[in-house]
C-alpha cells in the first residue's frame, strides 16, 4: 500500500486521478488511460482484486483503503468492473456522495464494457450507474438502454479511443493481403462464419486471436497485442474489423481494433453499424460493408487499387489522431466532471 502512496504522491494544484481496471489482459488499457490523463493530473493505476490476483496480493478492503488514502479527485472505474467483489457498491456510493459546502469533493465515473443489453457485464453496469457521477458507454443505443433500465440521466456516449503512444505506424513492407485480429469461437460464431468463408474465397487471409485454431484456417496464429499488433497490422494491406451480428445493431458502435488499425496507418474495412457515418467518412477515412457479398466485392476492389487504398489509410490515420485519442477522451471526462476548464 505504501508504495502506491510514494509512487503517486500528488503535486500541489493538480487534480489526482485513479484509474482501476481488471488485472490480466486489460492492464495495458489501464496503463493507456494513465498516459492519457498524465498531461493534466497526477495519476495512479490500480488493478481490480479479481480472483487469483486478490488471493496473492490483497483483498477488496485493502484496495478500498488505498483509494481512501490516495483520495483522488476523480476515480475512474474501467469497463471490466466485476461487481461487488471488486469494489463494494456501498464504498462507491459513499465516495461519490462526499460533499463539502454543498459541492462535491470527489467524482466517480465508470465505463460500460463492450457488450450488448444482456449478460453479466450489462447487469453490473445497471447496478453501477446510480452510484456514479457519470456512466460512459460506447453507443447511443446503450445510453438509451441504461437510462431506461435505471431511470438515471447520468449516462453519456463516449466512443472508443486509441493510445497513440502504443499504436502507431511502423516501417514494414506490405506483405499480406488482409488481416483480422480478435477472438474467435463461442458466441461470436457469426463472425467466425465470415472468416471461414473468406479463407475459402481468398488465398492470403491471416487471422490471429484466441481459439482461432478451432476454425482450421490456412493462416492463423495465437494473436498480437500492443507492439506486436503494430507489426502485424502494418504488414497488412487491409485490416478487417468484423463485428458480430448482435453488436452490428448498436448505433455508432465500433471495436477498439478499428481505431487501433487506423492509428497504425493501415487501411480499415469494417462492419457497418447504424450511424457510423457520423464518425467517419466512407472511402475517405475507411470503408465498410453490410453483407458478405459486398465485403467480397470491396476486398477485390481495394486490393486492386493500391494507391487509392493507401491515400484513404493516410486520411484515416490523420482523422484518428485528430479526433479519437484517449488523451482527448481523458480531457473530455475531466471537463465533464469540472476538473478541467
């Protein structure tokens, strides 16, 4: 506990921010948010005490004590909040309701993870929304859903952003036609079907992710994250951003890998979701498809028009750097809670 207080001792006159995320594969995202908040605040990153990690390193009460001692002006709960086992609802409600002279002393915001209006992640978001100052989610569809489910008006839309200190262009030659990075199998069977068909119809499709071996594709590997993501994506002429059917119905939804792909400078071809044109201009920043037949047609077109494809990739890269970085989103959150003017 003491090491957190020594390492993140606040500097006078600056807001203090603490970002919490699930330890395992989400920890890099936690570090990304630390980079994003750093220009404006003293930032601490702390992993949730999930099973396995908590048995070895601590428990919920220990983490709550660390938060009380650190006393951040803004407590940002990441999108993998595990319910009452991570931070108790009583603690979150108590922390967000601290006031002095009628004014709030602390602010608490939370992210709703990438999911639809069902399942355990959705139920935890419904439970958490009344306790925090602001609940951010990645689709206006989910904003409306959370407001109806909770009766709260503190839900706001915040699109996914990219940490450009991690995801950036690399000097590699284009060596493969198309690449998809993401998990396969299980509930994402609709996306798996598309990959199997593409593997049948094209010779140079590469797929990386968990459980990809179940699909028995010609070119597959276990996955690539962070800097390895840049190396693989940089080699691809087309970065595929496929969305399962149940996500494709969400307004303005896109996965993190879309803006990560564009930040690497690779041409992105994505599943269309309603309202995506409000965020990106088709054939200027990226392209999208609405059916498998259209996807095949577009893949042939963009593989044959290399100069046009690279021009769109460059414009998409500039668009992401201007509008979709985590730093910009961190500034938006700080302004929303009144810690940044």
